[in-house]
C-alpha cells in the first residue's frame, strides 16, 4: 500500500477473541447472546470484541473492549447425513446429551492447565431431531462423531468468513479422539486439516497445520499459529467428534498519522498564511 509523503502507518495491534460467550456492551446495538444449543451463524457479523485487558475467569473471558470494525460469519458443514449447523454447546451444563464435552477439561499438553472450564464451545450438530433446531436453538445439542473412512475424509468443518484481513493467533480444541482416521503416522490427513483464505480469493490454502488429537473425552489442546500473511477466512476440519473455542487473533490499527516533519511543515504554512493576512489587513 503506497503512503503519501509525510504519512506513516501505526503498528498498534488489537487482540480479538471469538469465544461464544454473551457480549453485553452498553450503548451499542451489537449485543450477542448465546445459550446451550444456539445455532451460530452471523452473531459476530457486526463486529468482534477486542480483549482490552484479557481478564480470564473460570467462566471464560470478560469482555471489556469495544467491537472491532470487522465482523465474521460462521458456517458449520456436516459431511455425513446430519445437519449443516454450527452450534454452541454449554460445557458448564450437567448433564447433557454428550458428557464428553462437559467441563472440567484436562490437557496432555504440559503448557496448558488442567481443570479448564471454557463455557460455550462450538460443535457440528449431529441431528435435527423432528426439527428441534428450526427455531435457532437445538434442544439436544450433540456433536457429530461419525468417522468417514472409505475414503478418509472430513466428518465436518467450520468456516469463518472475516470482513477484513486479520492475523490468527490460536484455537482451542476439545474432545478430539487420538485414533481418528489418519493417512500417516503423523495424524495428517485431508480429514482434519486447518486451511486459510487469503485476500478474499475464495480459495483454501494449506498451512501445514492439523486439528490435534487432544486425548479423547473431556480433554483439550491448543494450536498456535505464526503465519507470515494475514488471512480473510479460516476453515477447521474435524475427522470425527470434537469442538473448538477461543479463536484468537489480532488486527492492526491502520490509522494514518502525520510524521513530525509533516506536522512542522503544516505549522510553518499556517504561520505564513497568518502573516500574509496581517499584512493585507494593515495595507487596507
């Protein structure tokens, strides 16, 4: 992007978070409310909250920042005979139709604490029993767990369509079976890949990242990213059961700010105009 002389771009980066918890921002019309079984689609279309202080509690994250200028729409795709819905699952709720997704969650990752209570997490809904999701809330939220083996392919996926270029930082994963169908010893398969879109191209690109095996029931893990380029879309594939949460990223503040030399030149110009006006007034 070409810059005018005397103008620079701010390098300030704001951290944003998608965690499917209620967002109550006073004075705005962009409040977001989630419940157990809420069908997730365009709740963040008007903006994603910036995490002003990153305050974390056992119930999730405290939203204290404003909405960013970009939004996201979310799609859930079920590759079996199930329903194409991304649904919020309240892991605090006990009992549910899927005890594997009830908190607390422990981790085999030594860098993550045990006893994690994430609140709402995102699943691919298994069934729409008798139309019980038709009103925007699934009465019996439960993740799709069918494994497609011949050929091995994704059970389902989530897609995030951002309205701007963003930087992806991390995603939390829950209840991913380690013995999900794989094509090689590293667990890398077309059925559990993480893909991204650049420049609103409509094309999914590989980044050599895969949905991790967390260890199975009531376990979680986190994937962190260090991409060299900002993205406009994200696709997370699942090769069986599982859920995601806490999609984190940053967006740079691209506000143009005058350089000191430009400010000085501007001030000199104002002074010259003032002297000229004074001389003309005296002459009159």
